[in-house]
C-alpha cells in the first residue's frame, strides 16, 4: 500500500519551504516537523484502538486508546529530525536507532550503529527516514527489523523517488509506505530530483 499526502495544502506549503535553497536552520526544522506530524497522523490510522471508559467531570463516557505499543525507528542521521515530532504525538512509544550512511560513490548504505528495544507483542514499528531514494537504506533496515522479530511495520518518508518505492515494494511488499510527495527520478549520484538536496546536511547545518 502506498499513501501519498501531496494534495494536502500544509504538505504542499511546507515541502515548498524545504525545497527552497534559501531555507535554512530553524525554518527548515519547523517545516520538517509539520510534515512529520502530518505523516505520523496518517500512519496512526493503522494503529488499533481499544475501547475504554472515561470519567468526564459530568459523567462516564466511552473513549478509545491506541492499543499496541509503537516502536519508532529513525534511520540516522536525517531520520532523527522526525523523532521528536513523532514522539510528541504518540502515546506508549519506544525508540530504536539504526545508523546507516550511503557511500558517496556507490550510494550503497552501510551500517555504523544499531540499538533496538525488545519488541513487545503486539507491536507496530514506524520506520522513519525523510528520503527514500534508491530504497537501499529502508530495505536494509526493514530486513534487519524482521530478523529481530518485527511483524507489523510501516515506512514513513517525506520524499520518495519512484526507484525507491519500487525497490521497497519488491523487497517488502506487505509494508505500507506513507510519503509526503513522490518526486520525478534520481540523478546519476542517486539524489532525488527535484528533491531538496541532502536532508541531513540541511537539517543539521553541515
Ligand atoms: C540519506 C537519507 C536516507 C538515505 C536514502 O542518508 O537520510 O537515509 O540517504 O537513500 P537510499 O534510499 O538511496 O538508501 P545519508 O546516507 O546521506 O546519511 P545521513 O542521513 O547521515 O545524511
Ligand atoms: N538522501 C538525501 O538526503 N537526499 C537525496 O536526494 C537522496 C538521499
């Protein structure tokens, strides 16, 4: 399943800010945060609810709580920018970290850090990485999470390239992808076009 939020006015407004070369620092992080929260709100539609009774000051009524613990897995480094806005919205989260970096020549990602929590039963894992370019980082991360016992996963990204979507759907067809926008293509260096450049560099000012 592929869900793209590109018709949402807040998505369009904020992705335009992110794409603009003139956007730096606080302004970049603010738009990144708003887009993340739109994406997480969409992803949360897949979380199951349990009915609960709640006492208002006037009477008891029926309410609902998100039932399964959600495990957030940001792919370092750029995914870190999505972590705090996601944590702010979701109850009952734990966090796993996956450090991957693409080789500048080959664009193949290699792992430099992993720290995952024990996966409770049931659970729902949200993998977060703003850029789905070749799809290599997302496929590696999801394969590793499945080896650790992850059963229910969702991939959340800000910009996806068609090549990355194909790659992820071929490797893990049952994992839903939620993206802000779908861009045109990758260039010869495997950067997304039109894209926004290097998300991590722009987020962290490097
Ligand atoms: C970027 C981005 C993704 C990856 C996507 O990370 O944050 O993790 O590239 O590319 P892929 O789909 O082709 O694997 P990068 O390796 O530049 O590291 P960074 O987040 O530390 O900047
Ligand atoms: N990673 C980025 O940060 N940007 C791209 O365009 C591709 C991968």
